[in-house]
C-alpha cells in the first residue's frame, strides 16, 4: 500500500486517504439494485477509538469469505462525509499477518483497567470476607465461572457492554460498597461484598459473547436467566461444600441475588427485604447508570454536547456542560 | 347444658337458642368502654358448614386462657341478628372432652376429596412419568415435602385456602393436563405432569399453616419465595441423584417452575418459553379461578345471587344465575 | 420452461434452480437507484408450506399489471442466500391456466381440518343446546354469518390467522368446554356452548379478509368492534324471535360476549361476573395461545429450536425441546 | 316539643338545642358494649342544606321499626362537637304527619334547576335535530327511559349524584355542545346533540336509585353496563322503527355511545374515531369535573379554603381562592 | 423553462409535466448503489396546499450547496406514481429571484387567521384583565416573548404544528374560556384568561423553529421545559414589577401554568387544585384534540374517509362521515 | 405522686406501675357508649425512646383543655397488655413545671447528630464551592431558609421524618457525593454539592411542621410543591444577585432541582439529563432508603426480626439477620 499515515478511527477526516489496522465488527454482503445486481460488502471497521461504516464495492467471492466479523484487517481507504456521517470507501483490504505485530485486544472496547488486575481485586475482596461459609460460597462460584470473568461484558448493550465489563462493574461496585459500609456500619460488610460479587456472576452463561461483544442470549439464559442461575449455583455450592442449604447465611445470599433487580417486572422474583439487599440494588444501579454516561461521553466528539439517547436512562440523552 | 338441638353454623336462626360443638378459629380479648372497663371475648366459632361471630361477655381470667384459637368447644348460646348479620351470645362454654367423641378434622374446611386419595393420585401420576430423570426429580421433591402435602392449603386466601387445598389443586390440574395432552399431542405429557406436581411444591415451606389455615408467610417464604425454592430443590435433586444440573431435562423442569406465574410482576423471574410452560400457566390459572367461584357459591345462602367480591378475579363478585 | 423439478417453498435450497406453482401474497413495484432508474418487482411467493421473497428485475408495464397480490403463477427461478435468508431471482413467470390444474386453495394456509366438517360440528353442538331460547339465538347468529364461517380467519395475525381459522378455533374451544363441563358440573353447559360459538361470531364483519388473509379492519369493525357487534346481534335475535331482550337468558348471553376479553384495556366493556364467563375467557385464551405455538413450530425448519417472537405471548419466542 | 327555633342542618351550632324537620338518609341499630349491651341508633339527618350524624340512645323496638332510611321526621335535639365534628343527641323524635305540611322533595339534594324544565330542554333539543333517523332514535330512547329522567342521578357518587343530576348534566353538556358546534362548524350538530342525550341514557337502569340516591348497581348494570345497554337500545330503536341497523347513521350513534368513556380501562370497548366522538368525550369530562368542584365548594363552610379530596379529580382536594 | 401550467402540489397528477414555485422543506444528498456511486438529492417540495417527494438525479456539487431546506425554488418536473404515491422527477430547478415576486410565507402551512390579528386579540384580552397584578404579569411575559408569538408553532408535531399555531391555539382557547366563564360564573375570568395566555408562553424558547417548523428542542427546552420556564418568568415578572412572589395571585398563576398538563407523567409537577386549573386543562385538551382532527381532515383527499393515525389521539385514525 | 421509678417508654412492662415525664404527641377526647356517655381522653405519650397509647378515663373539662398535643406532662400510671400491645391507664397527670427541669427537645425524635453541627457542615461545604456564581446562589437559598434548616424534617413520614431530619439527610448525601466525585472525577463537584444542598431546600415551606413533626402540607406546598418552589428561588437568587437567569450555570442548577425525583409520576417535570442530575437522584434515593431501614430497626425490640412494612420500600418489611 502506498505511503499513507496510519490513522485511528477517531482521527479520520472527510476527503482524506489513509491506512490503518482495524477489526471488522460487523460484515454483510449486499447487492446493488443495478441490472444485473452486483455484490458489495458493508463492513464496520473499529479500533479502540471508535467505529466507522465502510463499503467494499465489487466484492469478489473470495472477499465474501475472507472478511467476516471479528477479522483483523489492514485497510487503505478514503473517508467521505455521507449524510452528515463519515463513511469509508475501501480501496485495498487484506487480513493482518503475524508480521504486522497487531493483536486483537488492541482493537476492542474494553474496561479501562487491566482485566487481570480487576480479577485480582475481586479475589482479594473474596479473601477478606470474614465469615467462612460466605467466603467459601463466593469462592466456589468464582471458580465455577473461572477465566470467563476476565473478558465477559456485563450486558448485551445496556451498560458495561465490553471486554471485561462485568469484572470492572464488580470492582467499581465494591468501591461504593466499601464506602457505604464505612458510612453505615449496621450493614454487614461480608454480605455486601458477597452480594456484589455474586449478583451478576451467571451472566457469562446467560449470554454468548466473544471479545466482550454479546451475539445472543443462550438457551439457558432465556429459560432460566442469570438471576435464578446464580441462585442455583449457591445451592450447588452449599451442597458440594457440605453446608445446610437452608441456613440463614445461605438464605441471605440467595436473597441478595434473587432481589437485586428490585422489582418483579425487572426480573426479581422477590423484592429486597434485607438492608444489604436494598443497598446492593442501589449500588448496582448507581454504578451502571453513571458508567453509561461516562461511556457515552467518550464516544461523542469534543465539539458536541448531547450524547445519543441512552436506553438505560429512560432513553434520555445526556448533555455535557461547557463549564 | 339444657336440652337443646345440636346445631350446625349454617342452620343457626335469629332469636333461637342452640347448643353445638365448634372450633374457635379466631379469639381476642377486648375491653368495654365502661368505667371501669370489663373484659369480654370476641370468638369466631366455626364448623365445616361455616363460621359465626360470638361474644363471651364478662370473660374471667380462666376464660381468657382456656379459649385461644384452634380450641374445640361445646357452646350453648343464642343467635341474634346484629346489623344484618347473625351473632352469637354465648351462655355457656367448655372445652370438649374425649367423651364428646368429636375430632378436629370434622370442623375445618377441607378439600372435597379424602387427602390420602388425592395424594395417591399424585403418586400414581408420578409413577406414570416415562422419563426416568424427570420421574426421579419429581419423586425427590415429593419425598422432601412428605406428609405436609396431606394438609397444606394452596394459598393464604387467594384460592384453595383450606385443608389439603394444595394437593386437591394439583389433582384437578392433572385432570386438565391429561385432557390437554390428548387434545394436543405435541405437548410432552411427562413435562406437563411434572410441571403440575412441582409448580407449587414449595408452598408448604413458604407459608406457616395449621389445619389448612395459613397464619403467616415464613421468613424463607418471604426472602426466597416458593417459586425459587422449588427451583433450588430441583437442583438439589439433580445433584443428589447424580444428574447433570445443566441438562436440557433439568433446565426444562426449572423453566416450568420459574415461569408458571407468567409475568414478572406476578413473581416469575422468566416468562414461559416452552409450550408446556404456556400450558402449565393456563391450566393453573383456569383451575384456580373456577375453584374460587365454586367455593364462593358454596358460602352464600341459597336465596342470594351475588358472591362477595373475589380478590383473585379482579375483585369482581360473581352472579349465580337463576336458571 | 426447462426441465426442472417442481419444488415447494419449504424445499428451496441455496444455489438451485427450480420451477413451481405459487400464490403471490404480496406485490410491489420498486425502482432501482440507477440513472435512469428501472422498475423491478418485489413479490412474495407462497404455497401451503411457506413463503419466500422474490425479485422480478426489469419489470415491464405488462408485468406490473399482470402480477398483483392473490395471483396464481408458475415461476422458474434460482434460489440464493441473501443476508442469511433465501431469496428467489425470477427467470420466468406466467399466470397459471386452467390446464395447469391447480386451484387457489392448495396454496393458502388453512385449518388442519376440512372447514365443512368443522362447521358441521358447530351446527351439531348448536343442536345439542337444551334451552330453546339460547339455542334459537345461537342459530340466528350462525345464520346471520352464514358461509363466511367456512373461511374466515380468527384474527389479522394474532392467532388462527388463516383460512377457516375462526371455525377451527371454535371447535377446539368446544372440546375444552365439553371437558370442563364434565369436570365441573356446576357450569351451565348450554351457556358454555353458546358463549364459545358466539364470542367471536362478528369477526367476519369486523375484518376484511380473502382466503383467510385479513387485509384490513372494516369501518364497522373499527367503530363498533366485534364484541359490541355480536351483542347487537343477540338483541336483534331476541327481538326478531319475539323474546324479551331483558330476560336473564339474553342478559347472560350478552354478558358472555361482552366480557370475554376479560379486561377493559383488552376491549371488554364489562368484566366476567358469571362462572361461565370466567370459564369462557380461560378456554379462549388457552386455545389461542397453544395454537400460536403449534403453528409457530410448523413454520420453523426441523433443525431450529427457537420460533420467531410471538406477539400474543408477550412477544416471547418459544423453544422446541430436543427430547 | 318545646319552643325551639326550627333550624336547618347548616345552621346547627355546638351546645345549642333545636328542633327541625329532617330526612333520615341512613339508619342503623347498634349495641353499646355495656353488660348487658343496649340498643341505640345511628341516624344521618339531612335536609337540602346538608347532613349530620345523630344518636338515638336507648332505642325501643318501636323506634327500630319506625325510623328506617328515607323517613321524614321531626326531631328535637342538642348539637355537640365530638372529635371536631358536630353531632346530634336526639331528645325527641317522631314521624312527620300531613299536618306538618312538609314534603320529601324539600329535603333532598337536587339539581339547581327544576327537573321538568330540564326535561323540556332535552325534548326541545331532540325536536331540533334535523336528521329524521337520528331524531327518531333519540326520541325512542327518551321514551324508553321516560319519567325516570326527571329524578335519576348521573352517578353513585362520582358526579351529579343527586335528584335530576343526570338530566342536569345532559342540559349543561348541550350548552357546551352548542357553543362548540358554532366555534367549529365541521362538527355535525345533530350527532353532537344525539350523542349528549344518549351517552348516559341507560344509567337509570344501571343503578337502583331513589330520590337521586343510588343504593346499588342493578344486576343488569353489572353484567351489561350502561354503555352497552344504550347501544342495545339504539339497535332496538332501529329495528322497531324499520331502519337498517347497519346504516352509517346508526353506526355513528352506536360509536358515540360506545366510545364516550374514551379508554378501554374506563369502560369503552372502542376508542373515539369520529370528530363528534372526540368532542363528546371532552364535553362530558369538562362538565363532570367542573360540576364536582362547584358542588364541593357548596358543601364547605365559608371560612374553609380546601374541599375534601374529590375522587373524580385524581383524589385531589380543590383550593378556593381568597380573591 | 417551457410553457407549462403553474401547478400547486395538491393538483399534481400522475404522468403530467408541470412548473411551479415551491419551498424545499427537507433536503438530503444520497448516493446510488451503482459502481461508482453517483450523488442525487431527495427533496421535499411544499406549498400551502401540501408536500411531495422529489428526486434530483445526478446532483452537481453546486446543486448540493444551492438547495438546502428552507430554499424557495422554481421547478420544472414530471409527476409519477411510485408505490401508490406521487413522486416528482425534477427536470429543471433554480432558486427564485426577486423578479418572481413570490414570498416565503405563501408556501408554508399556517394558522387560518392572520397572525397579527390573532396577536391583537391576545393583547385585547390581556387589556381586559381587571386585576392589575395579574394583567401586569401577563403583559410582562407577552413582552418577553414578543414577536416570536407571531410565528411560533404550538408543538413539534403534536398539534397546531405550523406558523402562528401557538397564538391561534391561544385565541381559540380564549373563546372556549369566555363561554365557560359565562356558563359557570364561579370561575375567575381573569385567571382563565391569564392561564390560557401563559400556559404555553415559553414554548418558543423550548423549541427551535423557523417558519412554524420545529427542527429540534433547545437545550433550555430539554433541561427546564416550557412549563417550568414559564413559571420562572412569572417569578421574574413579580420581582421586576415589585410584587410579592409569594402572594396568592402569583401563586395562582404559577399553579395554573405548572398544573396544566394535568398529570406528572405528562410533565406537570403538581396536579390541578384550583377550579380554574381544572378548567384550563380541559380547555387546552379540547382545543388541541379537535384541531388535530380538523387539520387531519384538511390533508386527506375528498374521496378518502380515514385520516392517518393521530398520535395525540391515542394513535387512532379518525373517520369522516359521509352524511 | 408516690414513690415510683422514673421510666422511659421503651422500659414499660405489663402490670407495672410507673411515673415519668412524657410529651403528648396526639390527643383526642372520646365518649364512652354508656348511657349517658362519659368523656375520656386518648393520649399518645412519647419520649425519645418511643411512644405508647394511654387512656385518661373520666376526663374533666379542665383535662380536655390542659392536655392537647405537644404538651409536656408528668404521668403516674399502670401499664397493661391490651390486644398484644402495651397500653397505659393514667392514674395521675399534670403539666410539667420549670422546677421539673425538663425541656421539650429531650422528648422528640431527632437526627443522631447535633443540628448546629450539621448546619455547620452544610455551610462549610457551601464555602468550598469553587464557582462563584454557584456558591452565591446556594448561599442565597440557604439564607432564605435560615434557621428552619435546624429543625425541619425531610418528609411527613416517608424518610428522615424527625427533628433536623432534612439537614441530616443533606449532610449524609454530601458524604456520598464527596466519595462519588473522587471515584468518578468527570462529575462536577460544585454541581454535586449545590444539587444536594438545594434539592429539598424548599421543603420547610412545603410542609407545616413543629419539632420535626409535620402536621400538614401548606397551601403553597400543595399548589407549587417544593421542587418548583426551589427552582423559583434559584431564579430569584440570580435576579437579586445580578446574574443572567438563562446562563448555563443557572440552567444546570435549575435542572438538578427540577429533575431530582427522576420521573414525572414522582413529581419531576423534566428527567435527569446531566451526569450530575443522574448522580443526584441516586445519591438521594440511596440515602433515603437506607435511612428508612436504619430508623425502622431502631424502633423494633431486640427480639424481633421483622420491621413494619416500609412505605418507601414498596411497602416491604425488612428482616434483621441473626448473624
């Protein structure tokens, strides 16, 4: 390819040619309405700074096979404004090779902290739980989900919908939880920690995800849901660890998980009836909503003030103040 | 006591004296507003034909101790109309003795079929389940609840709120289920049977009841609820019986139980997504609503046309036709 | 046309050429975005096994006139996967002729039982109503709707939305009703029969349909609705047959029809207040929901497990179990 | 009785003795909690200026028979403040005699215009309908309800809940309707007039009332409701008058009646889809709400600013301004 | 341009060529899917009789700059039916010049009365307010909004969404208000007038509009809303005019504005608790709904009976009667 | 009075005589149903440890005048269990005198921190706001409410319904706010501080309270509400301090106050559309709900596990764990 500047998605400008490495996030073959129709491809090129629509005209049979979603490619193209949005016309495209020295993880949206570090925080918090039974159940469930916590998103699109989004959500909630237990000592810190770690622990089996991007809900996810699934794991933990599944400790853990969506219409079969369950719901909600805003601000250009409408905030857009 | 006719509650008439054996269903001590105030007791006397309010004036300390709820008594009294309702003024009262030859079960509201016979039907249906795993899980849960199924009501007041109400509800649902599987063979009969037997199986631990009368929800019932509790037992059954708790059979059973209230606001964390789950919800609802009406008709005098408002029917009263 | 295998819609395969007879269910003329634009046609080809999108490129003026919706055609074409869906590129197309020996009814979705047989069942059930007045009113309304019952669908898309769907729905409900009256003899069997036959009897005038496919609601349907329309017919029947329109029998029939949607927000001006009205609503709902599922299963390939979301089931998709 | 001033309810003062003629609006026998208990009566004494609670202590058997609701009595008593409310202790009471020269209608709450005058306005408006068919149907329904329109209230308690309340409501609505047809000539004045007169025409058979006071809904009222009942009368009118019940005129009248509650949850099986139906709903609502306020202001003392909460206004109290 | 008849949008006919002056209401540049793609423009041409879609094929760079929305142009074109709708193929296009003698206001949808005349009515009504304080506050707010009242629409699309729609809405409401104060003299006419004039007075700053067409809500409109904004202006008026902002008069004005949407979910922070506030809400609603219908009727051809669904009427379409 | 132990409400025991100083929280005169009836008084005696019902039999005219609510009294009485609740029979009662050395504030429920200290924290936080305009507006509103912040409750009964409850709520929210701004630096700390201090600042004029006990809402509170009232004060502050009321800073403050109830049905005319507004709502909700629980735990005996149902928590009772 000719001598062009390597350019991130965020830095593409109307009318300029460029090269760059990108991840194909979405890919589809379409046909023109000409007679006879010709195939072309609609690709979404992305890197950690954003995503842009791209057209690959006159797509060959080989192109159609070579560039599915989740492919890492080198692209030469031209950026053009089209209906107020930048669009890329692809001039050249090829898959990346080892020699390019690029790896997938550079190209995906991800939590702003190293996942292994986040996981270590979760493990350290688990170790700090003083009650032996509670700690053991939390550890059992953590072991059950294992490495998936390193990359699972917290949701399909609602909030923290990216690589390691779930563990990032947990860690930030643990920070709020720690503050709150200090502010209100009548709260049981062990339960707050356990509730935060367990509340969404079954999300990685509720959704099918790759690189932090959820493609669908699993059958298990649809028929049982992450809330009930986590409660079943707590019972499993109690039985496998030789505890009484009807003890008050286990019942409290079940309740924290089952009630954390607060209302029946949001998926909780029981409503919060422990102080820690009420706290857990509010910690969860506060962290999710503020993260939605922080993430939405990151995707709009510096000279824009309004984000797109955010579904999790009653579909309201958020305004960025100028002072 | 003097020579009066033994009279059932349903046959008490204004202005007549009577004697009879009754169960005290409710009991409270009150004070008159005289100066100084005097103690009297408000009792609810009941037998299998109904219940009536009664006053025991000038209650002694011994009376207050001797006549709590759930006591079987012989009463001599006078029935009087008071604000359009019959009320009993107690003249004499004593606890029953062995010599009276009466037993508690004659005095309580109960399913119209012998509980042991109902339980036998449930057991026979369980035995008829062809799939080994499904049958074993159902049996495990039946064993877990054991004899409580002989007397547990199906609800606090909503429907089938009497002795053996739950097992009666199950058996009637099994009849509808059998019909439906014949009418629509694409339904899996094993799952319909299992779903019907398991759907409310945890109700006896969700509520505290005696003689079919629920006094309160248990702490377990409030914090976990019968829906999630039954799902936990299914996991327990699978683990104890050496089955894979993530198999499709177990997942289907979980789903039937979890979804049978249909909507989140009615307590189901997931909505029906199996044909059998949709069927189960409708069988459950149809049996509960029609039983409410049948039971309500049984409590109104022959010359009245309207029942009291029925909470489970959007608080509508039901009209009994005259033809 | 060349020697190709006659192929049903369900058996079309990617990349294969075929011929076949189909019904055009939908038809529209579009223009390409070329300069100058050219006309082409988007057709939906259907037979009793399903439906598929098709393109007729370079449509002539004669084509545009010859191939409106509801036309029976012979097509030679090629099936191609386009965005994960099969699409047909039409090579040749012509209207069918008498010589082809095909008739419209082979190509439409229809109840699985012969309509005349279903209608006979409805008539026999009407004849079995023991109360003279009730039977006469039912017969009057049946006569009023006449042959339209042979082909009317039960809904635009909600459930039983096909040829003879309404009468099929009635017959299946009558089966449930018969079971229920046997299980619970306090229900008035005459009213159950009459309520089932009358509840949707005005649907054929509420909707404009051809061959079981509803194109729109009628003005009468929008301004009065099938529920009130049926109640007006009952009054008309009473008056024409010389009965008292205020008698309890007529009032009961009115109530059954008026209340069968159960709630005001679902279109019922009064809520069920007869035992038979409560039963009718549940029979109606149970049959409609289970039929939606049975029909949805019939339209998905054998190797798929999930149906499309079903609007009448809170927009939930249904999972087909693998055991 | 001794020489006391004849006093209206509105003029009773704490600590003063009085005599007066009153209507007993409510009457019940109660028992004191003394031993033995004694009978006394709780009466509600009313005249056109208001109502007050009264006690008749030591009620004899004859008292209990002589003073049911709807009895006109002469009372000597003493007014006392009891828990911030005036209450009457009855000293003497007797039924009125012909010699007293008082008649029932002086004692009841009533529309502020003579009922016969209101009815004449309704008749004159009916006569002014230019379309022969519409006028004939309205006249048929007016004849059907006959004299009951002279005294029927418009509701049990919601609005215009007094003698001739319904016809007063109709007349005031006709005034708004006349204004509106002048302001917006595209509205069909015949339909506006007919819709206003017919919309609540079946209320007198929906409710059981005496002297403008509704004691209950009738069985017909509960099972059919005034909305559907009026629509059935329109069909009856059309059939008896030899009109086509499916004509657009009749359909329009049906629609006006059926849709006038606007929403399904408020009892309308169809929603307004004629300009005149939208207008009718707004005229009805505007008149009802403002009358509620005007009536509420009339019942509070001059020195109070807030009415009691008004159920028909989202249970809001209304503030009377001081300027 | 050649010698063609000047034609209004409403009079375009399929297959005919024409010329005319139009306002471009919407404008966008699109690309064909040909290879290489070519630019064309989708324009919406409008005049006071309606609007029509138009295509400008092979758009030059100069075209793209010259024909944004809100441009007045002379067009030569051909009308063609495309998917049941008329579409214009533009043959020639140019901006209008002074010589053409056309002005923007001829081309936009507008209230049916001259804006200056409407404004004069508002001013005269303001002058007729007898209470000095109320009149001064209304005048202050009128001055604040100034000339914007001459052209501001009353809404983005809901109702009165055209040039001078807001002031037309106010004047029509004043007519209803005057009638109502005459019918029910207990209403305070000053408050009714003031409430009507002030209730939507801040709409011109809530929305960004040009020529009566709202392009978006302003940031102020989103963050504060016209209801609270108007209440802030009342406080400002009181302070600037030296009145006590806590006086009952000012409080009443605040309440009228704050409560006029009736319910919290419709944007009112308090619910109507003054008679005049209840009246204001009903006047507002009645005028808005009936105007929606009147305007909808004006946009459908004479031979059609149903309007499009109207969002403000629960998304119901309205039927135009044939008699 | 005789030589009895001074006893707090929490320490009263069945059957024991006692003396003590109490505040009369509620007081009413009732009559016995004896003939003739006698007056007695129902009092609620309270101190900082709780409240108990008490009867003063044979109340004299002087008693009725001497013991209204909010009177401080010395009582000699006997505690008795009556229907499972302790009740006091008053033997002697007198108003306290200066010699008793007791002051009102010892007897009322109050925030657990000295009000002046809480107010000092609010002032210090105000001083720490870096933006001059924002700080000045906050200070203006604080000055406006003045000393009332020392004792105003935060609500009638919902949460923090006691002496200095409002300022305690503010201070606890400021703690959460400070944590959150540290955790998420993109939040504007000045706005978080200002929003917390201002959000409920108008509550003291919305409700009529004495000693932290709300007796009613004020007329201003009902017609305008604390949300709009606070927004009006912000405008007043801007105008009086010479700022532009339309500046972005002022608009942001308005928005924080207006949106803090989150939804229209909860009283907010606009929904949160600033990050700080979303945060403010969550901080408010988290603090209010957890305080409700903490306060509810304080009122139940040590041996009880369940609180009474808490209205602000969807009417759920909360369970106190035993570990």
